[in-house]
């Protein structure tokens, strides 16, 4: 069982979407395979900002320096050594089709998919596509996990599981995954859920969005009110069966949603 919550995807400030879904491993291998990298004996680890070698040691690959203020909020300043690029200048000289490793990390998922597709990097594209599938094509590959919203963190985790082709059948529990999402993004999220179900997984969702509830195979409505006036099983069954329950507030809204189909 996996609980897909909205907590940050990594404990380190250097954690980001592309490392979490393991796409960065393939990207680092590609850069290490470039002629200049081979000439300089740079390994894939040289293009990591999590280990010594090619990263800027002044900021430890952060791109910023944090100055602690005793009675005020800490100051976050751009690293004067790498100017926010996170790597040493020698590292940035290695390029793939005129792009260095920092340039790639600054790309959005959509831009990166287009770039790597154009240059025949199918392995990398395959790793990145799940981020597009969950509606995260707009985020940057190297975007710090601390800048992602709870919903975005949750969808990055979903993308990771979508990329696992041979995972054992698992029950996934999602808590309000549609919070803050546009209708079109909700559609993408439902498509991602369907992809997991087709692979033999089970999905349990705590949700109030009727566009999601109407698509469920089975609905459990707890209530009738919230807090100490709730907690009782009001209705259970298919969306149509819950919609037919007059005592269910969820059923009343669900009935309207189903009638509009």
C-alpha cells in the first residue's frame, strides 16, 4: 500500500522532479558520453549537484547561499561563484546540441520532451512523459522541491509510479489530489489513474470533486455532516446508487452531475 500525500518529494533542498522520477540518471549518462566529457574523463556523477566533482563547491550545488539572520528571516543570495548555475565553469563547457547541463535543468518538462525527442533520446523522453501525463509539463526539470505546491508534489509521486512498468499490484491512497487543479488538469489526472488501474493497481481517493466521484467504480459517502455531526456511513455503491440516496448530500450533487452527462 502506498499513501500518496502532499509532502515534499525530498528532504534535501536539491531534490527536484527530474531526480525523483530517475530521469536525471539518463541525462547525466548522456552528458558524460559527450566527446569533451570523455576527453576530460568526466563520469555521470560529475554532472550531479549532489556530489563533489562538477558541482560548484561554494554553494554545494544549490545555486544560492543562505545567510542566517539571528532576529530576521534568512537571506538567500545567488552564489557569487557559479552565479546560480550550480556547476563549475568546466562542467558547463560540456554540451549536447549547444545545451549544457544547466540549460537542460532550466527547461520545462514540455520543452525537454520536445528537445530530447528531436535529438532521438527515447530513453530520456520515456522517463519524462509521465510528468506530462499528470499535467506537470510546465514545471522545470531542476525546480527545487521546496517550490512545488502540495498538489504538485503529489503528482510528481504519481508520475514516479506511472514510470514503474513492472511494479507489483499496489493499493494507492490519494488525499484530495484535485485541489487547485483546472478542469483540463483533472482530466489528465483521471487518465493517469486509469493507467495505474489498467496495470492491476487499486486506487482509493479521498475527494469532494464531483468530476472525480462520478468516475469512481465504487463510492463510500460518510456524513451526513462534518465534524462531530458526521462519521456515519450514509451511502455506498456505484455513483448511480449513491445519487439515488435521498439522505446523501453527496448523492444530491452527484445526481445533478450525472444528469448533465
